[in-house]
């Protein structure tokens, strides 16, 4: 069964997550320069790592749908938690793609029920 929809949504969500992570890293760096310390930079790094995990999940969903969907679902929630406002749009792509990967049934007529 073709999982092209989940794959496209996952890749778009991962790429948008990279953009949000870079914005969070930039703002965290500016905050570190101004105030001396910031935890925004570490949250940007975690969002960067979860964006990479989302793209891996988007690739894996073609072969193992439940594993790839789980990776994208976890990544979408983690990006939303770590960089909140910058992570809303990537989460809107990743969470539905992850749920589709987990919940969508395959239409294989050769399998007896």
C-alpha cells in the first residue's frame, strides 16, 4: 500500500521543524549574548534532533508503517513541547501523519480475516 501522503507530510513537517529549530537557536544565541545564559538554545537543539527523527520516520513509514508513524507522532509532540510557538506548524504536519501511519489499515485482499 502506498504511504505517499504520510511520507510527504512527514518530510514537510521535518523540514519546517528544522526552520523552527534554527529560529529558536538564533533567538537563544541572541538571548545568551544579552543576558548571559539561556535555555532556549538547548531546546532548539532538541527540536533539531526531533526534526531529524521526523524525517527518518517519514522514510521508514514506507516499509514499516507503525514504526514510522510512531516516530513522526513522537517527533511532532516533542517539537511542539520544546519550541512551542515555532513548533505549531511542524506539529500540524507531523501529528496527523503519525496518526495516519499508525491507524490506517492496509488494503491487502490476499489476507484472510
